């Protein structure tokens, strides 16, 4: 639904505590195809009340903006303590009115479903963008949870950092340690921003080289230059750390994010994952989550759908089942395929429907080695 020809209407991105909206939840995702204008954003925040530590909610919100600014070094997020109209006139569920606000409310401009007991979102962010930049973003905290925001340590801060991530154009992440995970646990975090969050920030606003799990440069099998990028890694702690050496008993999850070439915006296709064993034998991940032998890399089966809209989307390449996510594919391809003791290299790629057989891929693999002992 397009309110007008220059502006796209982002779906509200509820942060649910109990039930999640249907559909895929996205390692990091870039749900909006453009960045903030001049890497800057100014909020008008009206947040009466106080946090458990005695600071005002407004001060708490400002400190949440610093979580992103300190991590990126190029973002300029500001907030003024000022009450402004949140909603577009005469339109339910739409905040687009040219003013970016932060507020408490019991509805999204008259739309009840996100904040009532069916979604129970802690907060949501609605973002509007044009051809080149995000032009408005409104954050609404669920008024019904205000007593919890006032009493539960860290709760408001973490939710605010998450919602500001949506303002930056980030979608939800499958990485459990990510602040952008759809179901954010209440309580203190080891670090506010995970490696996955920092990579989303680096890919969108910094230099992708700053992402420690960037899978090299992007290449195309057609030989043409591409701006496609691939990010991913293997973890046994939900994405707090990524590593390449494992023990046989480790429950490994491999997360991947596929960042489209900028010229592939709006185009659909397929995700591909190819694993290479030490003897050169190939395996492909299929849509059902399982790896099966692959004859050659000319015709690679789909590992999932490359959706048209996100400019970057994720895939749990391997791991235990997530709610509403890919099937479980544990314990590991090594165990399933008799590859224990070897090093397996996992490459990420995608192709477009309009050009099947042309693959865009990351130059470096995710490497997994594990001992036999
Ligand atoms: Zn969210």
C-alpha cells in the first residue's frame, strides 16, 4: 500500500513478547532499502515518567540513541523533549505526517491489534521512506507496559535500542544474541549490540569491512562486478561469539545474511548454500534444511526464497529449530554425512529468477572444523 508515489509504507514492526506475527522473522535483515538521510535523524520525544534508576524516560531514550551512535561513529541521532502530533490525520494505523515522534500510546493511531493482547508488542516503529532516504520514523511504546518500563531494570533501554534499530532500517534478526531479535528477553544483556547488530550497522552505514563475519568480497559467476555481500558464521552461544573450531558435542548454529546487489532491489530469486568437504565433495542445503550431495555448482538447488523486498535477508543455514523458522538441521552436516574430523567450508550465494544459473556469492566461506576426540 503506497500512500503516495514518493513514499513507501513500512509495515509496523512489532516487538512481541508472547506471540509473534505470522511470516518469516529475519541473522540481521535490512528491511528498508535506503539509509537515513545524511545518516541523521531527529526525534520529537514525549515520554513522561521515570525509569527504575530515577532518570526520565526521555533521558533513557537519549542514552539508547547513543548505543547506536557510539557503535557506528557516523550516525547523528537526536531527540528533543517535545510533544508533537504522532498520527496522520483521518487515517487509522498510519503515523506519516512529516514529524518523527517517540511516545507512549495504547494504540497505533487507532489501530489496536499490535498493542492489545493478541500481539502484546512492547513497542513498534513505523518508518516511511522515499527513493533515497528514510524520511520519517515514529516509535510508540505500549502504554499498557508502562508500569513494567518503570520498574524492570534495562527493559526500556533494550526495547528502545531495538526500536531505534528499526528507525535505522534494520529488520528482525534470527540471531538470538541480537538486539534486533523479534522476541527480546527482558533483563540485562552482556553487550547491548551483538556482532550481528554491528554487522548490520556496518553494512548499512559504515564500511562492510568493519563486520568481523563478512564473507569476503562479493562475486558473480557471470564475471561482472557486484555489490552483493554475504555475512555469516557458526556459533554455539546464540551469536554472542562466532568461531570455526568445534568439539563433536557442540550444538552449532550457522547464521547467514544475504545482502543484495543494489541493482537487484525488488527482485526475487533463490538463496543457495554449498558446503565443500576436504576431499572436494560438494553438498547443497535444500529448502527443507537438509544438506545433500551436489554434483556440480552449475545447477544448485534452492536453500530458500530470495524475497523481493528486503535489501538483506537472513537464513539459519544450520541449527536448531526456531519458532516460525527453517526446519531443524542438526546436529551437523559432519555427523549426518560422515565428515567428522574434517574441515567443511560453507559458501553463501543467491540467484535471481530472471537469470537462473548466475550466482552471486561471497568470496570467503564459513569454515567449520571439529575434532574426533
Ligand atoms: Zn522489532
